[in-house]
């Protein structure tokens, strides 16, 4: 039997243990994709939610609203990561899922009553609770060997990108009162609430703890807060990873913020067509994470994958604004999404391989905080830049991705082998 045979034999076992976590990620991103899909036309066009005719003001309000969820994750991810190191992945995940149910009640009520302040508060609270993606990533590091880790991190983004297909399409249908008279902008979020309840029950029933020594090891009850996160940025072991990841996250997640605003503002396609385009972006990401990520990871260093995919993302983002016809969006958005799918798991894998076993939750929590902090910043920046020119956010963020790629190229290169 070859050395790789036991690992190959165990792959279905890893997937079976982690499947409830992937479902939790999927449902969380269904809800988040609905925020982008539903909130964008509401803020841009509906005076019942934002009572102003100023396009600039609406762009700023939209940027703030869409930044609240990731801003809350920026605060919550280090805390949940450190708590999962100390108290266990299962316990932290279940509490966060239960609280997320309450948050979606708030979002549904806010949309039903057209209350912007409640919508903002509920979105922020939801972001705090759904920082639990770091718990899933930490569980992967608990049980999956380094040689397979990039593949299983890829499945995290497969779950999230699949949600970006179902969420916009389902949201567009459930929010359309032309199909059923009582459908409205709040209906998709009530549907997510039901999915979330079922997911919480499945996690409680089937997910076994993966963290060894929970309640006995870890960084203590005060670990994982904002102070700890800021202090971690000075850790020379991880600082270059944090900087590179932060820049690429700024570009990639800024893309998800910018292109719906660009499409809606330039082409006025409406909710139905916008929903299909948002769903289409996720198709190449799903295809990449089903097969291409694992195929490439087995043959190339993760740093090389991150470099070339970041270059491709930057060039493709700029190309989106060049054609004057909306029909080209199907091509340019797909060309951006494919390398994006390769880049994201590579970033998480690079950092995970550099982290010590007892610090996986804290380090990945800090990285998740950087990710969503960059996401929140990109939302605000996109809203401000869009007041000058709708094309400017995509061009600027594409340049950021290319800058991040040059930093990867100039960093000390080490092969991320299974022996690490």
C-alpha cells in the first residue's frame, strides 16, 4: 500500500464529519447573498426604505448597510475562533446558530415594516453570530492532514459559492409578489430562518466535537477580542500572511460589493436580471472548488496558486467595465470568478500551514476578522468611489489585487508540502 493510500481511503470520512459544518456555512451565505441581492435594489430604487432622491446619498447608505454584516464579523471572528479553541467547535457553533435564528427574525420584521434602523441593527447582529465560518475552518485543521487541507478549505468556498447561486435565484422568486400575492422583500429571509432552524438541529444531532482538549487548552476566556486581534498583527510569524491576505480580501470581497452596484447603476437591469447575474458568478466558483482546486493543489505550491490567481482576478475585474453591452457581463464576470475560487482557499491554507496546532482557531479567527474587515472597508470604499464613477470601484480594487500578487512574489517562498 502506498503512503497516500490511507489518506485517500479516509477522504469520505473527513467529508462525512465536516458535512454539517459545510451546511451551516451554506445557509449563512444564502442569507448574506440575499442581503446583497435584496438590499441593493431596495436602497437604490425604493423610497419607502430610504426617503431621498439623491443617488449619492443612496450609494452611501447602501455601502454602510452592506458593510455592517462584515464589520460585525470583524469583531466576532477572533472571539469565536479563540472560544472554539478553548470550549470546543461544537458548542460555539451551536450557540452562534441559535442566535442567528433570532437575528433573521429581526431582518424579516425590519423589511416588512420598512424600518432602516432595525434592518441595520439586525444585519450587524447577524454578522456577529455568523462569524462561525472560522469554527468550520478550525475543525478542518483538527482532522484533515496538511496534504489535503487546501481541498477541504476549497469545499468551504464551494458551500458559500453554491449559496450565491441558490440565494439570489430563490430570493428573486420569493420577493416577487407577481408569483404569490403575499410575497415581498422579507419573504426570502423567513425562508432562510426555516433552513437555519433545520441546520441547527442537524448540527446538534450529528456533529461530533473535533477539538482535542476543549475546556482544558486554549488561550483563556479573554482571548480573541479586538485587543488580542490588534496585538496579533505584530506577530512576525503571521504578519506577512495577514497583510497579503488583507489586500486580496479587500479586492475580492470588494468585487462582490461593487459589481451589483455597477450593473444596477449602469444598465438598470432590475431585480430579476440582477439575481441571475449574481447567481451566475457563483457557477464557475462551484465548478472550480468541486474539481479544479484539488487538481491544482496536488501539483503546485499554494503560494504560486495564490500569486497567479490574484493577478488574473485583478485583470479580469478591470475588464468588467470595458464593454458597453450588458451581454458581455456573462463572460467578464465568469473570468473574474474562476481565479477568485482558486485564490481564496490558497490564502487560508498558507496561513493554516504556518500556524501551530494550539493556535489554529485564534489565527484563523484573526484571518477571518481581517477578511471581513477588508470586506466592510471595501463596501464603504465602493460606495464612495461610485459617487464619482460607477466603474471606479472595480478598477481600483482590481489594482489592489495585482499589488497583493506582487507582495506574494517578493515574499520568501517555501514549498507548502505535506511534510510541514
